[in-house]
C-alpha cells in the first residue's frame, strides 16, 4: 500500500498528463521533470525475515518425492498430449495441480495446515 501511496503522491506533484501516466510505468528511481524530489526510503533486504518453515526430515523427503513424481507426471502428460483427448488433458492438469497443492499443504507447519 505504501508503494501505491507514493506513486499517487508523485503523480499529484508531477506536471503534465504524459508524465503523470509515466509515473506508473517508469523505473522506480525515475523522477519527472519539474517535480520536487520525494524522500528516498531506505531498503535493506537482509533485515526482512526469511521464509523458512521448520519441517521434519520425513516431511521434507516426502515433499521432494511427491514433487518429483508430479514433475514426471506433468512431463509424461506433455509428452503424450498430442494423443490425449481434451478430457484426458484436463484430467492430467487437475491431477498435477491438485498434487502440487497437496505438496504445498505438506510443506506447511501443522498449525497452519489445519
């Protein structure tokens, strides 16, 4: 939300409609001509906590095995896609997508997954 608020503020201080629209597509460091400089917010990615969920070795191994199995199923479905009907292709898509959702659920801590 802060990013959009800064863009709206920057757009309001920018003269000319073309530059007002360019604010949304220009690189973040771009400053429109004639607009006052906005404060630069410092950002250090090392401060942010890393997303690293604690998983047991058993769950990690199960998740890797399931992912490799689903990757193989997706590769097989793509390999033989020209021979499959539309319904069979849709079934393969649902199977792989559902399996990947299962792997994601397997990788979540029990407190979040339940």
